[in-house]
């Protein structure tokens, strides 16, 4: 009887512990990984009219700026999005980019708005998306853009991509057989490389 009571008490304690952790996860569902490698469970917010996100933990309650030279990765649960700190084309100052695919190879996205026109006259606004790729380092190399012109030849960008996938022969052969350089194709190949799963349609 005593053994039964002890087992019951242990089970109840375990259930309460799991419940508390679940509540903490609901309250602080996001995380940041600092450069040292420590993972901090927290709540992340992006202030209105600001591109700089901040986080706070249950212990401190104090908001802390998420800076790309201090944080190497952060995840926002409500959007299911991971951002990685990378150096675009090897520049010294890092910046955050949205990870479209994350794994052995990272496929990254950068979007920005351009506005123009003359004061008092109707202007214009356009959106540009750039895609970068990285493997085994924090250096992200230019791969594609939604703009009409690119400062690198298509051949050189295809070679960058090929160099990253050629160590997996079947995937390399598949890419050459498809002979496509669309974003959808690149993402499909990267996803296959990272996970071994073939997906042709992704939610955006």
C-alpha cells in the first residue's frame, strides 16, 4: 500500500511538472541562441515601426535587444520563423535573415521596400526579395533576386549552388536533370538535401 501511494505521488508530481513546463512554453514560446551557444527561452517582440526585435525572460522581465553580433539565431513561435545571423557575401558586419530552409544548407531570404517619387506628386513603392545560401559557416552568398538585374552571372550563382550539393550524388544528379534555377526548384533541392524528403509545394 505504501509503495502504491509513493508511486501515485511520483506520478502526480511528474504531471504537475509537465503542466508547469507547458505553461512556461505557452508564455515564453520563443528562443534566442547567443554566440556562446547558450539557448535562452524567452518572449520576443518587434516594436512598432522598428526592425529591431527585443526579448525578455521570465527571470529578468527586462527587455534585451537582439543584435546580430551577439545572437546567432532566434525563433519566433507565433510565426514559426527562424532568423540567422549571417555575413552577406562575407562582409564583416552580420545581419539577420529569415531562414526559409535550415539545416546542413541554409536557404535565406531578405526583403526590403523601396519608395520613390516627387514630393506632392504620386510616388511608388516596390518590394524586392533576395535569396542567399550558406553551408558550414555564417557567410551567406547571393543566389537569386526578384529584381530584373543581378550583379553576378547566373552561371557563377549556379556553380555556388552546385558546389554545396555535389557531395550527395543522387541529389546532385537530380538537380542537373531538372535543369532549373527557379526559387521553387532551389528550395526543393535544399529541403531534400537537409531532410531526405521530396516536397514540391511549400506554404509561404
